[in-house]
C-alpha cells in the first residue's frame, strides 16, 4: 500500500512538472547550413526583404545596477543604458574612427588644438516630442561635474576637458585640458546625454526615474525589468538616429554561470552564448548555431603575469627576461584556451591598431632561460633553487580565487619555473582583497591578471607611465613617459602617425619585460541561426542593433 | 503558552544582536573593500580614496558605524546600496518572495518525499526496497546537490538537443515573453530548483525517520496496540508515525537554516532571482549595506524558524509543557 502511495506521489510531481510546461510561442526556423567554427564567421544569406518582428534573447552575466548613465560603472548597466539612450558619438565599425552619432560628421579640432567642436543633428527629439538640443548636453556635463552627483568618472573627464560650452542650440565646444589631446575625440561622446526637462528637478543619485526611464532617445524602450531575472525592451522610437529596430523585442536573461548559459543556449532559451573554450566544439556543432570566432579591437582581452619591480631581484631586467623565456606561452594557449588565443609580445592586444610584434620576443626556451640566469650570476643552492649572494630565487604568485584560467596559468608557470631552478608559491585570493594587494599595498612578487582594452591606445598610459594609477609593477622609464605624451598629441591625430610612436613604446617595454605577456583571447560567440546579426568587424557583432532581424518570418 | 511565547521572543533579541555584531564585524573586516570598485579613476590618489570613504561613512570607527547601521535598521532604514543606489529594504523585499517560494516548495518536497520513504523503509526493514532507499539516500548524502543540479541542467539541455523536447526549463523564474502571471509556467520553472534544494531535506528526513520508526516499533505501547488487535494501518499511522514524526519537527528548524543558506548556491545555478543571489553578488562586490541587510534578514528567518519549531514541538507532543 505504502509502495503505491510513493509511486502516486512521484507520478503526481512529474505530472505537475510536465503538464505545466507552456507551449513555445514561436518556432525557430530550420537550420539552413551546418555550423562552422572557422576563423572567418559564416555569412548567412540575407533575407530578400527586411523581416520585421521577433524576439532576441540575450544572456547577461549580471543585472544592471542602474539605468542612469551618470551613475553607471559596470558593463551590464552600460548594456541597458545603450539600449535606451542614444550616444553622441560612435566608432566606425570598419575604420574605428570616432564619428558622430547624435553629433554630425567628425569633431573639429581647432588650429591651436585647444578646443574640439561638434555639431548636433537638428532633427533629434526625445520620445515625448521635446527637441534634443545642446542644453541637454550641457546639463549632463554640469551634472557630471557636480560633486554631489556620484558620477564615478569625474576626474577622468576633468583631466580631458576644462569646460564644455554651447554657443547655440546645436554647437558644442569642448575646451581641452591639454592642447591637441587626440583621445579627447573619443572621450567627448562617451556619456549619453539625459533629458534636462526630466532630470533638472530630481536628485540624480536617487530618484524613481533612473530605473524606469520613460523619456529616452535610444533604439529601445524599457518594457519590463524583473531584477536579477530579466529585462525586456521594445522598439521605442522610429526617429532613433540610426533608424528603426526590426526586432519586436530585445531581452536580457540574467545567467551568472557560464556553463548554465551554454546549456540555456542549447535548449534555445537564449539566442547567444559565449562558451568556455572547452565547450566550444560542442556548441559550434549544434545544428541551430552560427559560430563566430574573432579578435575584437574594442573589448580585446589579454592576459599577463605582472612582476613587482620594487623587489630587488625582480627589479633586475635579466631575471624578468629569463622568467619570460622559461614559460611556454603556446602550451598555455593550447591547454587553457584550447588554441583559441594568440601569443602576445607587447603592451597592446594583438588585435589593436597600435600593435606591433616587431619587438624583442622572449619565446620559450628552458635551456636559454637557465643560461640567462647563470649569466646574471645565479647558481644552484643545496636545495636546487638558484641563488645569488645568499638570495634564493623564491617568489609568490597571486591570482584571484575562482578564476580557473588564471589558476592554471599560475600552476603551469610554477612548474616551468621549477624546471629552471626558481621556486614559486601559488596563492589564490578573494577578488577585492587581491585587487587591494596589487593596486594598493603592493605586497606581491608576481601576479596573474588581464586587461580588457578599448580602441584608444592612450588608455594604456595609466599602466605604463611612471605616475600611472594602474602601474602596479612600479615600472619607471622617462622615455616611455615622454613617448606616451607625444603619441597622444600627434598633430592631426592620424592613426598611422600615432602608431609610429606607439611602436617605439612597445619596443622599449617589451625589452624591459615588466610583464610576462601571455596571450590575447579569441572571442567565441554562438548565435541562434534564426537571428541575422551584423557581419563581424573589429567591434564584434553588437553594433547597429537596429539591423538585427529574424532570418525568416516566424509566427 | 503566551508567557512562553513572550519569553522566547524576548530571548531572540540578544541572540539577534549578537549575530548582528558578528555579521557586521566579519563583513567589514574581510580583506579588500568596495573602494576599488567604486573608484573608477585609475589615477585616484589616496586623498580621493579618503574622500570617497568619508562620503560613504567608511572612515568612522567600526563601533560607530555599527551603531548607525543598527539605528537605521530599527527605524526600517537598511541603508542604500553602494552600487545600485537603491534602498536596501526595497531590494530585499523585491527578492524575498522568490526566495520564500523556493524555500517553501523545497520544504514541501522534503516532506512529501522524505516522510513516506523513511516510513516505508522503517516499516519494511531489510527488504529490497529498504535496501534501495538506504543505498540511494546514502549516495545522495555523499554528493553535493548543487553539482547534481548542474548535471540535471546539462542532461536536460542534451535531451532538448537530441529530441527537441524541453523537459524542464534550465533557469529563470518564468518563460520570457509570456503575458501576465502564468501559474503553470511558474510551477514548471520552480520544480527543478525546488527539487534540488529540497534533496538535502528529504534525504535527511528519510534516513532519520527510518531510524525513528524502527525505534518506535520497539516501544511497549506499539506492542500493546498490536496485542489489542488493532490493524496494521491504525498502528502504523496513529502510533508509529505520530511518534516517529515528533523529532522531525526539531529537524525542520535545521532544514530551514539549510534552505536559507542553500539559496545562495541554488539561486545562482538556476538563475533564480532571490535573496541568496543578491547576497552572493553583494558579498563579492563588498556592498556592505546589502550584505548586512540580506544577511540579517536571512538570520531573522532562521531564528523565526527555530521559534516556530519549538512551539510546534509542544503542539504535537502533549508531554511538552510551556512554563
């Protein structure tokens, strides 16, 4: 009797689970071609006519903290904000030049380089019909500079611009702090303007409009936001600067675990996945997946091992060069990234326009590394560890706990360094404590970390200039300091002219090896074939979202 | 009874105070801090850090900060998140229903599966099904259930790829795009996370109830009941189950604590938008007001669970008297 009771309970639970399953609302079209994982992404045949309607479900590792552009300081918030607010400028997907978005054409640098002038388009309106004028831009700038507003990037903007003025409703003049400062072109359009008539009477830090913006000018409007679960956006505004959205709905599902995200892609509960390299072969072979592999210029991700040059032993360039030579970077790429990365020898991601690999390279050669250490005066001690003047080559290498790739880098490096007579202790640490150690207390010998870099190379000046806030190794080179200033103020700001200066910087720093430069990661993205996305460019796929559409009409 | 209840309620005050002090101290003294995440300027000076610390009140001595936090807490002001700038109380209340629903569903599953299994195994000691139940529960005891949850998600995804049938959703609280609240869809999404979160509970109940049943079966009053000629159903349900279940009530309070702490793991794996997920994020970012607010709310839930179980204990067992 009890046995039957148990069976009944079990059956009832299963029935509840399956009977409650909702019917799918839309059928995905059949796959038209086999997936591919080649370097060049597959080109889908574009629909004969633009297909209107349909939903795209994105997956986000975190929910947005805010939808107020002046308070945003995380990637997820930026993603939401970019959906609902238009940008002043954008990067040309092909040339990577800064061009106008709400602004027209290109910014004009005055002859003496002291001001940058942009013209605002005259046909722009907020979605409540109010014209967008420079008053909105000046209001936004004033709030950015208001110390009562918790705007996290104030000092960065103060470093670039001493003032922003508007001679008329459609002209904006940025006064540059440093004459001829090329990165100012990029900085001038980074923060989306907010509607003055909505926010002028509100406390920007805390108000009910921040996270329920109704007066916007972006491609999408917020339809629904269930915190930590999902956010949905509907097409907002057919007068959006780049045209009307073809999709009906763009929605984010919050999935914090990448393994789970991959499974959600497999079940087609989300339309996009960025699988771990170990899962890539499986994902790209799914019949409904289009696989894209590329090296982005914007958001390029690269990994390194940093040295503490304040340590007298690691302050010796020969020791750093020997350590770099002792570590097999290609094997790391093969084992950790399953080949989905490029070795990097310089301070820029291999995909950056400023990158050159015409620099001193310290490729793996254990025998050469031993010889280099011998030449530097190190001899084996009784325990086999190299030493000089009683100082053994024993170091700590830190990484942030939970990051599997960095853990593998630390342990593989430990083995390689042991092979040449260097003892390394591997130490995991909680993320914020780790950042404090690296960035504030500087109590480390070596550390594993990575950078995600933008298109503008001057962003690296903070890392390499002697007084740079992110110069964790304590690298000091007066010539590099001078060259960074020179590269940022090249007359005319042309990429090819600036690149020549950045090449000199790369050669000097590669020779000095304050980092063991490891690799630039390849982006691995799978998109459901029912969605036609843009061709891959150095900006990746997520530009011109108004052009994304279904590959065929579905009901 | 009312005097007992009042006394227990008063006793919870120092308990909560002590826990709040421990939580506050641990959270604030943990290495790292929110400054790195809050200060986006790479060239920020020490003065910039100090200014920001003062803006967030982090430059004051720990006891003063605690008193301010507690003062705000008793007046219903849990503070504001460093990152979202939202009131912590609102953030907690937004996520509380999801955590409670998951917890209640997991509790029900624990009872619905654990009690019949334990009872059956105890009443049929030594037969094949008893052996199977013991083996299965021992195995589940040895496996981390969150990992099992991850395996289930992978299995469901592979079944979907192979057959085109989605047996259960692999994450989230509802199917995106469905208009309005759909109870069927909600239960469909709730099932797997609740089953996984409840697994620890029903395994414990099954094992515990089996041994309790065996012990009660050996009692004189059961022998007497059988000798009086009562049928096995009456003996089993009225005498055996009733008495074997009493200690389960004590276990239930522990189960609630387990469910609350388990929420942190399971809500992350199953993309469930509850308080556990909020606590996890806040702890990683060192968002002190949110960590403290959620942590203390979960503590209150656990303490309330203990109180309810103590009261229920006396209600079920007439030998217990409240003085």
